[in-house]
């Protein structure tokens, strides 16, 4: 699980809730019509922009932002070098029962075990990579759209509340509470956009970049394996995916 996503979202919500509970009555911050306008309205407006399949797919992709954590680049390089060493010494068939950290890597190795040529393996993996990027891209677009729409729906709810309030100016005592309810929709829209939708969109963009880099590393590694490249050379080649300060350490011989 990606703890940064979980800690960030929960921490922001806790701070807002704490400020509410430490102030006036918390009950005044709960209004069902306002929630319906912002949450329901935002969902339906975004559905009008995208297909149902894309919308539901974005929810599934967002779950990955919480549950799935990519292996560190150093760990992945170490794993790939071990696999390359086994393949060089014992042949690719020796990898059939080996556990692997990435389904993407497992798919590529299975193609190699099946005897597929290098061009076929690369073509398959590149296509899988593009499809993965596309899923993350659409997920990010949908949550960005939710982040844009939620404050607008909050403003619409506020205007509705103001119209209702101004139509009942005969009772001055009701103006204050009615104004508070009218402003709640703006508050809900700002909270949902700033603390949930837009952070998820940014997280999916980050995940897209990280996964694309990881898959690029694996495609290069498996191409080198099929060419019979020495595992030590593969390790040096993959060090280019590391930050400059770590490349030096990776290039140093063990011992």
C-alpha cells in the first residue's frame, strides 16, 4: 500500500474535522441537500463528459493509488540481473516456476519461455505498456474533471441557497442560518476538489510516470537477455534508470 497517499488524504481530513469540532457545533456543517448537489451533481456532470466504462475504470485505477506500490528501481535491477544470470546459465526454462515481483516481467519471461522471437516479445510488452499508460491517463483526466466540477457545483448550490434565502426576507432571524447552509455547498466542493479529487489525479499522473519507467527498464532488460548479453553488462546498462549518485554505487564491483 502507498502510505503517502493514505496518510496525506486522512491527515488533511483529520485537520479539517478537528477545526470543525474545536469550533462551533459540528452538526451545522452537515446538510444533506448540499451534499447531494455537490457529490451527486459532480458525478453526473463528469459522467456527461466521459463514458460509463471510462468512469468506472477510473475508480479501479484510483484504488491502485492506495493498494499498489511499485518495487524500488534498485530492487528491480537486482531481481532482473538474478533472472538474467539463471537464464544464461540454465536456460529460460529454469525461470518457469520462479516468483516475480511484477506481472509485466512475468508476462515477458513467459513469452521468452514459449520461444517467441525478440521482436514479438518487445511488441507485446510495448503494447501492454501503452495500454497501462492509457488507463492511468484517463483516470487522471476524470479525477481532474471531478476536481474542476466540484467547486462549480458548490457555487451552484450556494446560489440556490441564496435565492431561497432572499425569497424569505420577512423573517430576519432565519437569514443567518440560511446563509450558513448556502455556504456549505461551496465548502463541500472546495474540500472534495482540494483534498480528494485533485490529489488523486496528481497521484495517478505520478504513478503513470513511475510505471512507464519501470516497464521501460524491464523491456530493455528482457531484450538484452534474449540477445545473450552478460548479466553484468545488463546491470550496468540498467543503472541509467537510477539517479546519478546511485549509478556510481551500482557500477562499483562487489567486495
